[in-house]
C-alpha cells in the first residue's frame, strides 16, 4: 500500500521541517522547563503564523479547514524536533472551541490561540479530582474536556501551574491534586464530537511519537556509518544493520497505518474507527524498539546526557505511556479482533 503525499502536503512537510530545525533545535528542547513565558509565547506566536494550531479548525471560523493527513505531517515534525509546546493537544481541541460560534468565551479562547496570543496546557483530568498538565508553566492556563453526554462537552480552564522536567525533560509538565478551576463552559456539540476529538488526539500523539522515534533511528544510523571498530564502520556488522533495517520497517508500517487511518477519517469511511485502532498499537511497539535500539547502537555514549539519543527515548516513552494508559496492547488487539464495534479510542491520560 502506498499513500503518496500531494504537492501541497510535501510543501507543508518541508516547511515544518525547516521551521522547526531552525527555531527549535535540540538545545531548545533540553532547557524546555527553564524557558521563560515570553520565549514560549514568542515561539507559539511564530507557530500560529504558520497556521498549525488552526489546521483542523473550519475555514468559516478562521481556521485552515484541512484534514488529519496534514495534521499528521505537522505532528510528526513536532515529534522529530522534540517541540516543547503542546501543539497537538491545542490543534485537536481548537475545532471544538470553534463550534461555540463567533461569540462567547470559548470563541475568544479559540481566536487567541489562532492569533498566537496564548496556548493551553493539556489537562488530563482524573477521577480523584487531580490533574496532570502537559505543557505546564507560569502564565499558561490548562484546558480540560469532559464528556457530559452524546451532545454536550464541558470545557474547564484551570489556573497556571509551574512546569517541571518529568520523565521527558523536553516537555514541562505538572501534577496537582487540587487544580484551581477558573471557569467552565457547557458546550452543545454534534453527536460524535467527543469520539472524534479523542480519536484525533490518539492519532496525532502517535504521529508525534513516530517523529521522535524516526529521529532516534536517523542518529543511530548516522553513528553506525561513522563509528569504526577493527578498521570498518560498525554499521557493516549484520547484527547492527539488520536491527536498524527492522526498526525502519516497523516505523514505516506504523506511519502507513496512521496515514491510512487519517485518510479514512477525513473521508468519513465506515472503516475509520477500526483503522484508528492499529495506529497506537504499531506506533508504540515500533517506536519504543527503535528508540531503545538507538541507545544500544551508541554504546556507552548513548546513556550520557550529552548524546541526544536519550531525549528521543524519553519522549517516546512518555507518549507511549500516554497512549496506553487506558488501552494496552492486548486491549487494542481485542478491539481489533471484535471489529472495532463500540470500542472508542480512549483519550490518553498523562502519567506523572
């Protein structure tokens, strides 16, 4: 199966890679938790100028009105460059905010996000009342979404919480037992909005994971070509090159599954829900193996702070935990076996 990019999609991919390579190198990812609010907002403003937060928002509301295939391209680039802003979460929730119409608080939040004035940390709300914020930081409010019924969502805005480097030092996070609720909005939506929101978030987090894993594979392959033992590159050894080739195949399979699911969702295909179940399964399995193998290829240097390999591994592990917090590999396989009927793609819950 081949899913070639259109000319516009290739241009978007090239633009995203160039922008992030220039504006968010690995040095910026390393000190993500220490960056001041002004620097983070300035980067968000530049990202908003690219139109990425509004990529899925309808054109009638000021968005770009594009599909999940384009969003996948941007999310994968964000993962490859370890973007330290919660772009995918904001990208996914923005169309829901736009459903509030042109007036009201939710619409104001949407306009501010699209104009580059502010972004939201992603609030993963837990049954015990605690919350986990991805992209937390001083001056950054968090946004949580609750499902109140088939046609009602509740949007809850929480007070900013200082961010810190957790498992993944490239993304500031925070955990709070009693988040301070600033305001909440009950939003009437079309049937299926909650399911669509959750599925989109699952797919784009998978794309971000694959981007980070692909970058880890690239630096491992480059190191295998230049590192020499016994007067030849270590990549000439079958034990290494076969492992790298297997990792490339696994990531490519997951990427094809993701693009196919995105295309099915964009087209409203009957198979879209089931197609989406394969993506986190393949992305987590292939991504974790590729990132872990990148450490092994680098040998002892791979576990040092100076080597970027550990940054990609930690991003992959955090996103893997998020994707499988409520849906393990065995649960996804069971849903696939049952045909995907009634099995929602769950909203990832961020671990501490």
